[in-house]
C-alpha cells in the first residue's frame, strides 16, 4: 500500500479504514477519516472525541453521596 497523507491535516494514512469517505460511501484517498466523512469536511482542528465532549454539559461537582443516613439524634 502506498504511503498516503491526508491533504488536509497531513496525517499519514496507512490503513483503508483511515481514509475519508465520499458521499456515495466510497473511499476518498485524499483525506483521512478525521477530516472528510461522507463527502463532508469535518470541523477543522477538532476530533470526534472533542465533539462528543462538547455535547455533554459540564459536570457539576455534586458529590452528594448518601452515606447511609444515620440520624443519631442525641437528645
Ligand atoms: Zn486529515
């Protein structure tokens, strides 16, 4: 297999699955799968993981752990 490089991000592509895909589902050997998916350029400089993280609202540090409510009230 030839040593292909993504024309967008410059990442070397070694495996077929790392290639981008055209709108018709065929492989696009000009770009990697991080840059070109289903005929559409993926947002520049952002990985899929980062995209997913963006969709998750920021976690609040709600450490409300109910450690077995033992209300030992001493009267
Ligand atoms: Zn790329």
